[in-house]
């Protein structure tokens, strides 16, 4: 069983990456037998969907960019859960996140390959209330269209998902509550994957 973290930030290795790392560390602490991996969209060339329809015929895409390299990795049947990490730009998800979600329609059109995967979302904003919940809900809407099983960050907090804020030069360190939410989200995703797969 495997849980993937998708870092939808244009900046590799920054706050959203660290939030996903906290989340996936919680997965491994909860269920050491589970594999985890973070896929970073930063530095990849991924364009928006053209609605050309070629992916209705096969699990492929007409656009010749880096999304094609993600297709076999994301089609792996061992993946039981996905955590989407999105920075908040102008009150919602980044353009990289939106392009990724739009292009993921190829998995839906080829047998709903994400169906019954557990989906969790975390969002990192520049201030505590900077659009994190709206971003999470927008991403969750796309995951629901894949017929995924959406979870919150679970007890003892149980909100929409992980909401964190980046204190610029201090990163996520001052945000103790946000880091707790990220850990809770990882634990909840892992627990539900475990229940479904076992």
C-alpha cells in the first residue's frame, strides 16, 4: 500500500513540501508498512487541459509535456491514498494545482482509476486565514469527481483538512497547530486506507 503526496507548489522543497513531509511522516508512524512518496510539480512543465478528447480512447494525453511522465506513476494500483498539497495564491489553488487536476481527467475517463482512493488536502497560506479552507474545498471538489473517498484531518481536530500558514523566514515552525493538522491528516488518510485495503 502506498500514499502519494502531490506538492502543487511552483517552488520545490519549500513550505508545502514540508507540510506534506509532516503529513506523510504521520502516515509512516501510524502504519509503518505503508510506502510514501512526495511528487513535486515545481520545475515540471504541465499545461492546462485542452479538452481535445484523446484521453477518451486511452490513458494518454495529446499535450507533450511533463504530465505524461506522471501517468504511469499515478496509475499504480498500489496507491491507496493521495494527499494534495496546495499553496494559496490569490485566495485559492495555484495554477500548477489546477492544471494537474484538470489533466487528471484522463484517469477518470479510463476506468475511474482514482476511484476509492482516499483523498486528503492540505493548504499553506501566507497568513492564518488566507484562503486555506476555500483552497481545500476547491481541490476536494475535483477529487470527488474522481469518486475518491474524501477525509478531513480526523479527530481530535476534524476540519476540512490541513490548514497551515508560512511565517516567511521561519517557515512552518511557529505554526504548531497547523503542523498538528498536517499530522492528523496523514494519520486519518492512512487509517482509512488501511480499513479499505484490509
